């Protein structure tokens, strides 16, 4: 398996899903009569880097900030997704101002649903990765 090619495809899919949601946010705000807020929607994962725990900063119609994480798949609605510790923490920190947009059927008939608030309350979470550093004793061998 060509892991580099797979990673590139996944990154392109994620970016396409984020663009779809960002564009929908801009249209949502314009349609709600908030033409003042629409240009202030920020694609932070592209502008500031992908480590804040969310991809897009937008606004409620009342002007309050919201923080959107986007997870995209070509598969169906029930397909699971990976979540970073930063994303999980952002969902807790921002509470109801955190919205996860799950984009599915991308490429055929893109659709999405939204989960808001702490993801531990709306998702079954399973640990699937560990971060590891070599300990001093294993380096002495």
C-alpha cells in the first residue's frame, strides 16, 4: 500500500469537506441577513494551521462566535471518524459553541449532520492511538 498517496488523498478529501462547510457557513449567514458576518468566517486550519481543535471559526446569527470541526468521508452516514485530543478538548472548552460537521457521501451526494457541544456526550469514544517516546532505559541497550 502506498501510504504517502493515501495520506495525500485523505488530506485532499478533508480540505474539500472543510471548503464545502466554510462556503455553506458564508451562505447561511448571508441568507440570515448577516452580510456583515459572512466575510469574517475564517478557515483557521488553512490560515493558522491545523492544531487548534477546530477548522473554521464562524458566527451564530446573533454574532456569537462558533467553532466548527469538519470530518469528511466518501462513505455513508454511520462511518466512524478519528478525533484528535485537541478536537475533543475544543468540544469541551467551547461547549455548545463547538459544532462538528460530519460530511458523508462526499463525491456522490454530499450531505452532513451537526453535533454540538462536548463530543463525549454525543459520540461513543474509543481510544485507538497512543503517542510514544523512547524511554532512557530502552536507549541504553
